[in-house]
C-alpha cells in the first residue's frame, strides 16, 4: 500500500517552524532521518548553513539510500556568529538559535 508517492509535495519538508522576532531568530528542523554526526551547522560571511547528509548501503551492495538537505539563513542584524547556538533533541529536532543584541533602551 502506497499512501503518498508525490515526493515533490513539500519544498521544505525538514522545516518545522521559523521564529524571527526582535529578540532572536530560531529555526526548528526535523532531522530525525539523520544521525548527529551527519548534521553540520556553520556560520560564514553572515550566513547560517545547516546541512545533513545520509547514506546507507545494503551489505551485498545492491541497494543504496542517499538523502541530503542544505538550508541557508541570513544571520539577523545585531547577531554575532559566535552567538549562534544549535541543539539537537533526542527525537531528532534540530533547533538553531541566533540571539539578537539587546536594542538600545529607549529614552523617554
């Protein structure tokens, strides 16, 4: 029984949600199909890159499964590369957080 054969149905199937407010940008990705050592989060030239790559081969070499994704997000204004935090939960949700610097306190 094939429930859904449309592999192109969702463009961003890994993306669970993106929060972008005045305090932080937070991206949650479903990476349950990947092992922790198959995931990479990096910040370079103001861009946060999230990559996952998974390959598995049958022992007899007849089959191979390969999947990968790359997501890129612009580092928010006021965020420093060293302030980007990634956290992988036990159920495979990868959360990347970029805190924004505290805005100047308004004077009244």
